[in-house]
C-alpha cells in the first residue's frame, strides 16, 4: 500500500468531492439507506482495498459483462479500482499456470480475508469433467476457494440457484454454490440473469460502509435489491389496476404502455428492484421496452416461469384461475378486482414459497 | 520438444485449454480443447419454441444477442412467420451495435495486453506520447497533460503493490515490441474504451430493455413498440437518442480504435505472416436490406477455398456437417460419421482423464467441441472471413476501401490478411463499416414512423394453432465471432430437436475423422514461442480469433431418444 485512500485517489484522478458524494448518495438510494450518504463516504474513503476473486464455472460471462456496465461513469470504475481483483479469467492479463498461481497464492496468503464472487453453476456429473479449469473440477475449486473466503457472493441466477444448466432435465447435475459447497460463511445470492451491476456494486459498498452484510430474504438475497415485487413498483401498475391490458404485440395498448400481464408478465411473482434502478445507467428495463418480465431473479425460473408467454395463473405453481379475463370483461369495479387479484397472486406466491421451504427442510 | 499447456486461456469468454508441442522455438503441433459443457439444447427440448430464444441467448452473455437472433430466425422459418420491416431494422441495429461494441471490448480488454506492455508504459515520455496520438487522429484526449495524468495513475497503481488483474502477467517478455509511448497511449485507451462500451451499449437498453441479455425479441418480430405519438414507444426522442449514440460510437471507432490497431500493427508486421490457419473462409452474410424472401445482405455471404480471393463461392447450409471423432460424444452411426444439423445427434460421453488431470490424451477424444465442416473442409469464420469475402466480392465498397487503406498504410499486400494480424485488422475494419451503417437503419425506423407503419410483429403466426403440425427451420446469423446457425424441429407446438453450429465451434473445434485440424490448431502451427513457460505468442494467435467457448459447446440428444420433461416445482 502507498497510503493513498480512495478519496485521495479520486482527487488524483480528477474526481471532485461533489461527484464522489453524488455517487455515495446514489449508492445509499440503491441500498435503501436514505441519509447514509456521509456514512458511506466516510467508510469508503477510509477503506483499504479488499481482495476479491471472481470465479467462472458453468457461465455465459453475462454477469461479468453486466459488472463492466456498472454505472455512474468513472466513479463506479474507480470503486472497482479500489478493490484488488486478484483473479478474474475474463479480465486478467495472466493466463495458464500464471493465472492458476495468482488464485492459489491469494487463497493461501489471505485465508478468511478475501471475498469470493462466483458466476455460473457447478456441475457434479461425469466426475466433475463438465467443467474443469487447469485440469481441476469446478466442484473442487469452489469448495476450496469459497471455503477459505470471508464471504461468498453468488452472482447471477446460475450461481445463486443453479440457473439454466440446472433447468430440466439438468443434463450435467448442475448445482448452485450453496448446494455445491454446503456450510459456507456469509453466502449472499445476487440472482437475476444477469445480476444488475448497480446491485453488485451496492452490495460491496454496503459491506465497506457498515462492516456487515445486509439482511437477506429466504433465498439469501439482500432485501435492498430483492425486497419488493416488480409488480409493486411497476410503472404500468395503474393499467393493471384499471384492467388495461396489451392484447397483441404492437396494438394500441402495447404502444401506449398498458399492462403486459396477459402477454405473460411474471412481475407479480418476481422480486427485484428493476422498476426503480433499471438497467444501463437507468436507461430502460424489459417492461419499459414492451416485453414481459420473465422472472429471472427467482429460483428455478426456467422451469417455473415457462412458458414465458403463458399467463402467470397458468404457469406451474401459480394455478389461480382465469380471473384476469373476468377483470377484462367487467367494466365495473375494475380497480377493486385488480387489487383483489394482486392479493391472490401474492398469497399464492407466498404459499408456493412456504411449500418450497418445507420441501427444502425435509431434505 | 516441450509440451506446453495453457489452461485456463484467460481474457476470453468461457473455458479453453490449449496444449502444444514446442520445438526449436516454434509450435510444431497444437490441440484446442473446450473444458465446459452445459447441455442447453437438451434443456430446450419439449419447450415452447417461442421461449427458445431466451434459453439460447444464455449460451453467451458476451455476444448476448446472437443466439436470440439465430433462434427466432430458425423458428420463424419453421412456422412461416414473417417479421415486418420495423423488426428487421430493429434487429439490424441491435446486431450492428453488438458487433461494434464486442469488437472494441475484444481489442482493448481481451486482446491488447498480448501486444501492449502496461508496465513498460511507466517509462514513456508523455510529450512524445501526445505527439504519437496526435499524429494518428484528431481525438481530443491526446494532450501532454492527459497522458501525464494517465501515467501518474498507472505509477500509483503499480507502486502500491496490488496489481490485481495485471498481476503475474508476461511484462517484459521479449515478444513485446511497442515503444513505451505506444504502450502508454494504449493503456489510456484501454480505460477510455471501458467507459465507451458502457455508454455505447445504451443502444441495446433503448431497443432491448437491458444489456446483457436484451429482452425484446419475439418469434415473428420484436416487442419494442414504435409510435411517434406515444411516450411508451420508440418515438422521435428515442430516435434522436439513438442517433447521438451512433455518432459517439462512430467517433470512437474511427478516431481511436481503428487508428490504434493500425499503429500497433505497424510495430508487429512479422505477425502478418504468422497464424494463417486453414485458409478456407465462410460467411453466411447478414443485415438484410429489404423484406423480400431473399433479401440483399449488407455483409455478403460467400466461401473462399485455399486463400483464393478471386473465387467467392456460394454457401449451401445443407453442406454443413459436424463430426465427433475427437469430441466427448458418441454417434449411433459410428465415431467417424458426419451429420447435418437437421439429423444431428449428440450424446455426451466423457472419456477423458478424471479430474484433476495434467494432460489430455489428444490421440483420442479431447474436447467438448465438435468439428464442424463445410463439404468436408474446415472453415475459418469471423471478421476476417467476412472482410475477405467483402474484399474479394467488392461489396460493401466501404469494406474494400478500408481494407485497401489499411494495406497501403502498413505497406503490405493482400497476402498479409491471412494471418494473426489480419484477424485483428479485419475486426477493426468491420467495426468501422458497421458503425457507419447504423444511421441508415435508424433513419429507416424514422421513415416508417413517417409512413405511420408501426407494425412490429407477425401476430397472425403467434398462436401455435396456426403452425404446421410438424416443421423444420434453420436460422443463420453473422455473430461478432462468425457464422452462427440454429436448426430446429418442431412438432405439435413443441421443440423436438434443437442444434446450434456456432462460430467458436467452427474455429476452435478439434481434429476431424481425417485428422484435419480446426482453425485454432492449424493457425498455431509455426507460431514462435520464445519462452515456453510464458507462452505469450500462443495467446496472441488464439486471442486473434476472439474465442467464445460457452457458445461453442452444445448438445442435442439423439432424436429418437425419449426425454421425459421434468418440471421442478
């Protein structure tokens, strides 16, 4: 270390105190901590660079690419710069045995101090031969590296829940990090396909600021990013409540931003902060672009949320019935029906999760 | 003779392993192995074909649009859906943005460190760096103060002793030839490109809701509404935003990326005769310019055999086959059969060493990639193939013009294109051609709005009851890394068989039944290796293809094998 803290480093790179506080304020908003701006600023400035390693297994590098889109230009980039990213196959200069030794040395010399990020699921079939790096199986690597980490962040739905490789019929015996390496300390799931860059960055700043990890939901996801349903924050919610639905692609309702529920939107069954944080520096999000939510932050969504264009009540696990048609047919009491319908969905969803929890606990 | 293993090959998408025999300072023979497998095509079976694009898209999060495009095209061909003109324009824009952004990221963040010695940049003279940059283009960020600040930043980073992603690399390797000033300029542009890619890709957020994994694709069209009189659709505000992003993108490509590539290439001209490879090149062609059944393609299709630029052949998808002689699969017709994707079968059957292992048995099966062949011949696909076909056929004229300019700038002949350096230059030239074309498609959308044509989707073919009971289709696309094809068989509204033949399978596949090496393997033969324990030169040639391994690995089970679809509740 040369003794430079982040604040000094930012100044050296021409980032003003004002820009920096702006960044901290936006982080506070994402984390749901209004008023914490100065605390975040103080914490980040005084923090020395923590060591991170980023592992990729059965992945598509979509979370890596998402990470590269972290917004608030320059400053977000610099916050990444204040972390020592000792291993990341997609970005690192070293290759082959030099890359392997970068990981080995980090794990050996910083036991219990580094943070492991994992992208992709971990296959268990064919003795681990469905994913090897340097001749070693992913299963072997994830257990060693995450086992020695202060915390593990499963980035994206594949690492968090098994994701697409684990979708039926799961040809490779793919597992989530939680299942591949049971008993990890401080495991946090940042699901979604891919995880939103703003949420990944917010999680790291949360840790640097508050010296603890955030409260999690029943799927080990931070409440600041997964604490409310897409439906509850959706800009099209008023159209749902008044029974205004898109009926066909490109119709009048579609062009005027009506509710996509009848086209298969899974927003009511999906928890994530997409409606507020959006994507690519707040430019847009899938529903804003006229396409239904596919539920990508939820466990097993490739199986439970498909067919993607089927209405939610008809999707396995959400057998509520055809009440949306009732809403569409009735011109009286539309808002009330909408609210009731939403309540039913939430109740069913809750039941579904409770059943799942019970099933889990029987394992 | 030294046996060199590079695993993991880093700065790529996915998991790639290279084994090579090095003798007398050069590679005698090389083997390319993909070491990860998911089975997404198997997962696709039994599902709704309208969902397939989202599954296939997850094959790759780097080229995050390409499998979605190939998938909707394959299903559309099978069911007879016809996307309206707005959908064609939206797709062309999305595809071009993907190619341009991907090419820039590849050069600066995945490939540049094979040519640029970051540590050496600390000894550069900022004034000379500024002169160098100013001699290449009028890009405004090229002052002495700017490069001086960049150098200070680099020094501070290195001096603190935590090198992070730059640790353990090959700094100081004798194969690095750039003067310190060029290294410093490239370091600055590495950081600028990191900012640039994030801004430019907002085109995808506007047209697809988000990037990575855009979410506006539909079988039969696009989900992005078009209506100049709505605030919930593409309107004149978004048209203006797209135009601005396209201008900014063009600015960076023409004033930074392309000049950097030519400048760096001028120090590495020996690499214009290294890494040629199989010498056969293929492009399916893409970017339809009209809405007819056989539209003119902005980037042309064609085949080149034996580096003969005077004969551009036509492509027939029926001549595409895949072999598994050296791949971890079995075929019911035998180990040496070659199957067209419509009859494709892939039964994963790992027979390699049990991990952890030191070496693969390259005389047997050694990769999760299959070996695609066109009429029995290995083909190189990608930007070099496309630009060679454009050069040979003379269209688009801009491509021919830019290739000629690059050749005369470097004072080399067309034969220099068949090389590692040729791939790097072709990628930058293609980015320039495509980024210049984007405004034409933005304008096309605006023109359609002017005509009150707001159609985005062939709704008549949305309901599966309108589809033939049993149908087949294929969808072709030119992805950043080359020719991509998806083949689908649909029966009673559900996917029976799904198969992808992917750019990185064409390029990175293992030897075939006749022992013919794939393009990576062929191109590595003869590559110099100064220090076998620091195989920088091997990385150069492999990276020049822009490997994307998760794309390359696929599986479709034997069509006759019954598969129970298990729903996870």
